[in-house]
C-alpha cells in the first residue's frame, strides 16, 4: 500500500469505521471478562471447592460431582463458541464490509469490486476426492466485470493411518464464467497431485519450481510458450511462486497467506487501524496476480474480458 492510500484509509477509518469498532471493542472486552474470568472463577469456587462446602450432599454421590464438572465445562465452551461466533459475524458483516467498500472506491479498475463476506461452507467440487477441504470465508465480487469468488480454504490429504499433509492454506480465487475454452491446465507446486497427465516444458528452471498437469498436452504446450514460461519465471523471481489453473473453463488462483486475513483476531484491539491494512494489501495482491495471469492469455481473449464480453 502506498502512502497516499494509507493516509486515505486512515481518514476513512476515522469517519466511517471507528464508531463501529468502538462498539464491538466493548463486546470483545465483555467476552473476555465472561469467558476467561467469570466462568473460571465460578468453576473454581463452586465446583472444585464444592465437596468441602457440601460434604453431606456429596457423600456417596461422587458421580454428581463429576457431572457438575462436565456441565460447567460444557457451559464454558458454549459461551465461548456463542459469543465468539456472534462477534466475528458482526465484525465481518459491518466492519470488514466497510473496508471492502474502501477497496472498491480506490481500485483503479471500476469494473472490479467486492460485495461482502459470507461465512458459509462452500462446495469446492474442483478438487480430487482424496483431498479434504475445509472452507472458512466466501466472498463474492467482480473482476473486470466477470464474476469473482474468493474462498479461504485449508486443503489437505491423509497418507497412512495418522499422517495428514496440508497441501494448501490460504485464499482460493475463482473466475467461474470466463469461458476461456481452454484445455484443463494446472500450474501448481510439486506437492500437488492431480488425475490429469503431468508434463514438463523445455525449461529446467520452470520445471524445478512448478508441476504442470493437463488433459491435453498439445494445447498446454501451445499455451506455455517460451515467452509465457519466461514471464512466469521472472514473476516468480520478483514476487514468489504463483499457482493457477484453467479448469472446466474457469480460472483458479491460489494465494498462500498463513492465515485468514478477513478474520480479525479477537485478541487485538478492534479500534486499531493496523488490523485492517493487511486486508487491503491482500485484495491488491489478488488483483495484481489476476492481472498478471490475464497478461498471459492471448490478446483476443483478453480484449473480450476487458470489454465485459466474457
């Protein structure tokens, strides 16, 4: 984020968001007091010490003591889950939505915009069955006039009895309606597996960084020309690896942050503007990666996308 955007967002935050964060900061503190102070004190006072106060009642009824312990633990987790869920949902729908509104106002491409966050489990049918997927957040929007979907997912697979391998943990970006009419082409890490055929290109530097899978080797190689491969290598050297695919006429992009940036941590002060700057940087990063991928597509298809015909 450049300095001008940072200053604009700081001003926007003070006028449009700060009052909401102040309200939910009070709820956050209330949650901390209830979950981490009051309930543990009650547990210690009335459960752990109860046999000393009610010896006659508990005489010969030790199982009641155990049941009460279990009951308090259940109450604790219920309060924790309930209060945390409500607070996070409110933050996403009201505060994060306004952050996304700022992104929409400041993006250079007025055809690109985000509508808001849906904290629902989405069906990601594009992954092989042997891979397990947990979906956290789901964001609808548009990129250059085409439908845009952003999922936060954790993708893993199980090998052996107790060996779980995390294949991907981050943002999965999908442009489902491009209708590129390309063969399925997947450019991914070496950890990735696919039912498609694996191919190599005539560039060892590229082959060391990426695995390529496709259902049409000839068309995949016609797309991965020496010029396109060199562009991807240059991008990798400057910005890090970029994993994307054309599958079922969709463009998919994987972005690898270590955590869900749209899920504001409740262990931090909600009124701190720095909590939300990373969200803007994340969206800008996604747009920048999509712009690069679009630059690899042939000029005729790209022109149609820019004109909103696809």
